[in-house]
């Protein structure tokens, strides 16, 4: 009678692949898997703070791109004969000390202020995320070197450092202000990114990817970065409003944006004379109110995004 041999079953590697495929099939079903992004968007759509701040930011961005939609006059056209005149038909916010229409300048001022805030925030987020991410991922001597560099920049007061550097720069426009803020404002993002990467690096899926032979670049970009970017996004959103206020502060002190650039900070600086304010308070109230509302909108947006992305608050 011929000897019957058992058919060899699947090897350990094949068994693991089958189990992984089955797990992926189960976890990819809509009933069992929802990403962090979809959960966050589900919460944000039901958050009135996010809706209000989002609509307000959308309106501000639209008028920053196309201010002529709601302001048809030239912000640089002035009539000295109407200096410090109050509100009048067609000039709802009155006139400033130079006879310029305050409403038109307030609308056009959104462009420079928001442009500085957005560009500076992008620069800060990029520098901070790269420095903090590399320090947290590689550790060792790289972590020590990058962390000490971060501490050095952290020791420089942002406003004082910006005043010193901008007072030495002869260039005008928004880019010197953006570059100085980006060069000095990234350490806080770097610390947050470093902590998030260190936390994500300890998760089981990262260890499994390392055991299966994934390279450092793949692990950092595919597994760690998507799970460590949430706190960076939240902090960047809040800092955007802070940088808009910082631009106004620097312009008020005379080292930020300069005339003829139209900016809320420039107008607030021009209206800071006590005698003018007592006689015509509208020249200060309207640009200051626009600045305050804008900063508040971005801070509210950051708080809403933080609540949606933080699993501890669910």
C-alpha cells in the first residue's frame, strides 16, 4: 500500500500575510474603522464655535483677496479738507487725519495683515515640524543638538528680537516681517512636534513596521507623521492669530509695515495721537476692532480644532 504524505500547510510567513489581509479587510469596513480625520470633521461640523469662526475667517480671506468686492474706493486717495470728519453717507467709518476713507482702509488692511499671518505661520510650522520631528525620531546626539538649538531660540523674546532685527533691515514690505517672525517663532512648534513624534514612535504599529524592515523615511512619512501632525495643526492655527497681532504691534512701534502699505497696524499707529483720538475716536476704533475680531476668529478656530483632534476630550 503506497505511503500517503500530508500536504504541507502554509508556512509561518504565509500565515501572517493571510492574517494581516483578513485583519485589513475587517478593519477597512465603514462600521469598524473611522480615521481620526473623519472623526474630527464629524465633530467640527456640529461645533457652533467652528462654524462661526470658519465663516468669519472665510469672509476675511475673501475680502483680503478681493477687497474691491465691498470697498470701491482707493485706500490711498485722501482729501485733506475732510480730515477727521465723522461718518457720512458713502463714508460709513468717517475719515482719518489725512482725509482717507477709514472704511476703505480697514477693508484693504486685511490683505497685508492676513498675508503676514498666513505666510509666517507656514514658515514657523515648516521649520518647527522639521526640527522637532527629526529630533524626536532619531534621538541621541541629534535630539541633544536640535533641542539645545531650540532652547537658544526659545530664550530670545519674540517681540524684542523682531524689533532688533527689523530695525536693522532696510527692506520694506511684508517679507522682512514674515522672515523675521518665521526665524524666531518656530521653537514652540518644534517642542510640540518633538513630543508628538516621540509618543507616536512608541506605538505598536510603528514597532511592527520597523520589524518588517520599513526604512526610516517610510516610517516617518507613512506611520509617524500622520499621527503626530494634529497638535502641530492646532498650535499653528492659534499662532496664526497671534502673528497677525504681532504684525500690528510691530507696525504700531514703527518697525513693521510702513506707509504706503495699508495695514491695520499702520492705521492704529497713525491714530495713536491722544488729541486726535479724543476728537475723532473712529479713526482708531474701526481698525482696532477689525484686528481684534480677526485674532479672535483664528483663536476660536484653533480651540475648536484642538477639541476635535484631541482624543482625551472625546
